[in-house]
C-alpha cells in the first residue's frame, strides 16, 4: 500500500498546524483512527519523502556560500553532539534524526566542502599537541578523536575509532617505514656504513653527544699557539708523540666503553690500539728522559760547571784576601767563626785538600775556608741521607754564615760562587726530573705508572733532591719544563680515566650494528627488544638474514674499531649522522598532513 505523505495530513487537518510531526499523528489517530494501533498508523505515513522534498527545496534555494556556511555549522554541531553522546545527553536516535535533517545539505558540494573545512579547522590543530607526532601519540590521539564522533551504533563508533588510529599513526608510520627501509640498505655502501657508525657513537655519547663531537674535533685540529718547548701536531696531542684515541679524547664514559668493546672484537685493531698505547707511554717517558738530561746532557752541563767553577775558584783563591782592607769587626767575625767549626769539619777539609793535591794550613784564610765549605757540603749530604734533619739544619746554617764571610772577604770568590750557582740551575732541574722519573717509571717494563707519577710530581721531590727544604718545583723548573711535566700528568690522567670509565659490562651491539640500526630506525622500543619472545623471533630472523647482513655486521664492527683510533674521523661521522634540523616549511607540511589525517573520522562521519 502506498504511504500517505505527511504533508497531505497537514493540509487535511490545518487546525494542527502548530503541532510537531509526532503530536500531529497522535492527535489525528486518536480522533479519527483510534481503531488502528499507533505503530501501524505511523507505518502508513511517509516521513522521509516529504522531508527530502522540503530539504531539497531548502538547499536549492541556498547559494554556494550559504551551503558552505551551513556545512561549517554542521561540523561544529557534530562535535557538540559527539560530546553530548559521550556524557549521555544525546542518544543514538538523536544522532540518526540529525543526520536525516542534514541529508539534503550533505548532498550538495558546498555543504560537503564546508563540513570538511570545519572539521579540519577544529581538529587539525590537535596535531600540535606534544607527542602527537609520535607513532603511539598520533595513534592514541586519532583514536580518541574518532571515538568522540557521534554515531548511530557501537560498530560505527568502532569504525570511527579505527579510522582515527590509522589516520593519527599514518605520518609517523610512514616516516619510520622510510627510515627502516633506508637503514636496510645502509650496510651495503660506504656512506651508509659511516652513518651507522656515527649513530652508534652518538648513542654511546648520549645527551653529551654534541660536546663529545666538539672535543673530538678539537683534538684533531692542527696545533696552534705557543708550544712552550713542546712541538705538537694536533691540539689533542698533550705530549709530543702521544696521540689520543677516541675514547680518551671524548671524555665520555659511554664512548670509552664502546671503544673498549669495539677494539676487542678485532685482533688487528686490538694490536693497533696496544701499539698506540705503547707509543703514548714511550712519548711520556722520552719527554721525561729529555728533562732529566738523558743521553749525556747532564754530564755535559756538570763537566762544564766543574771546569768553569774550578777556574773561577782557583783565581779567587790565588788573589787571596788583604787583611789590611778588612774592618776589625770582619776580622773578629772570622775569628769567632773559626771557633764554631767542629774538629770533624776541619779534619775532613784537610783530607779533601790533601786528596786535591794541596795543603790546608790556615783555616781563617780564603783557601782554608774554601776547603771547609767543601767539607760542610759533604757533611750536609751525609746528614740528609741519614735522615738527621737537626744535624743537616745545623751544618746548613754554618755554611750560610761561612759563605757570607767569604763573600765579604773576596768579591772574586762571591762572583765565582754566583756563577757556579747559575750553572747549577739546569743541573738541578735535570736532577729533579730524574728523581720524578726514577720514582714513577717501572724499571722492569719501562711503563710510567700514573699514581706514582702523580705522587712524585710534587715540591717534596724538589726539596728532597736538592737538599733544600724551601725548594719548590715552580722555583726550580723553567716555565716550559713545568708545562712539559704538567702535560705528562694531564696525558696520563686522560688515558687512565678512559680505561677506568670504559670497564663497564660488554655488549654485543658492536657485533650487530646493522641489525640495531634497522631496529632503531624502525622505532622498536628497547623494552620490547628485551622481551624473550621478541628475542627468539629476532634470533630466527637474524639467522635467516645472516647471509645478507652477517658480512655487513663484521665490516661495520671493523670500521668502528678503526675509527676509534682517529678522533677527527669520529667527529666527522658523528656530525654526518646527526639528524639535520627540519625547516619551518617541512615542519608545517608534516603537521598539516597529520592534521588532515586526524580529521578523517569527522569528515567520514559527516558523509
């Protein structure tokens, strides 16, 4: 039976013109068709045809701009309906009814365009929410936006949520897919291998990666500035000939540990590292030997001092002293001093003179005082070796008084003594350097021991070696020599620090650089990789891919090990592997794409 248009009933019963559709039908059935059940009566009425006709008439009268505006308005009302449905204020029937009312509008191009524009305008900005650009964050946001869309059934809500998850994850998933695909090819060409090694170094350096790259680059930079007596080729070469490894120059625990593991995987590189560490030790010990006058330098200075000193002292003694030119006080001081000289000093002075082929007859003469000085020097040395500080202090005071008197008695002797002291300075410096070397270099292996060197590099060594309690390294050594000693300390400290911080547990990352690179670029979380089921699957896939990647892994581990010997190369591959900063345009395109995809559920829902 053909249904009766609702409009015909309104024309037939004009008295109910103010009634709603439901009120109209209820009133008409009650008064005129009470014998027909309401459900059956309602089934006889054609709502939709009339509604569609009215909608078509309405939309046909609308301009394109009005249709777009109406579409925009619908998108906003749909958001409100979705929120209302979520809290129970809007029913699924309400949603169905609203869609029937909007059906005519959504059949027009302007209505659809306006609705899509409205949804994009409202939802696209959510792509700017922190985390929305990640795979998990984008999927979660898209799913939430899809779930919030108004729906007529649970299956439709599920469909909307699914579209949202897919749309939110699409851009980050595409990015990861691109990176993973590129990572699968990188192990098979040189630039790709360098990128993998660079990423491994950046990952090992952690948050300190930028600073590590700078330190490595600085270490490889050609040396500039005053050398202070030490010719160096690079800024990282603290001691001439002691070139640092990457682990030493990086000053980073992660990089030091990676170096330790990487170099241990390749016997040839292990040998190269061992040789490099040996060269570092040789450079330090050689510099210390140079400072100590090895190779005859000290003997030359000592012989020259002895020759010049003997000549000047002999000339001063021959000149002697004219007592008539001395004041009574000076003569009295000499007499008083002679009474303070112990018999032991006089006996030793006569013996030294006798051995030298001369005879000491007058202890108060310049000649006699010279032999007394020689005797006191010997006794000071004996007291120092015996550890008798009191006796050493007493003899030192006696010598000081003696020298003052001799300088007053003979300006020529004073000049000779001053010249002797000046010529003794380089010898004293060599003796101090030799003492430091003697205390810090293992006699059996020739290895400079860091802790022993740190102890020996002190003012105590200078005071003990020279027999002068107030002697210090800074006052004894020249600035260039102090710079050399400081440089040895810094160099050995750098090497020791790298060895100590790199003693963490080993890792098989070095052997699996190709696999790890693919997983990293695919965004597989480390926590997921540690799960036993995933490891089992990974093991099967790894064995299956060994034909392709087994050799690549070995080549990568060799490249990493070799780069660990070259700070400049390490800095270069780290810089090349650092992701380039995206331009503002690239960021805008990425966010726009994500925003458009996030609005898919709303746009699809409106259709």
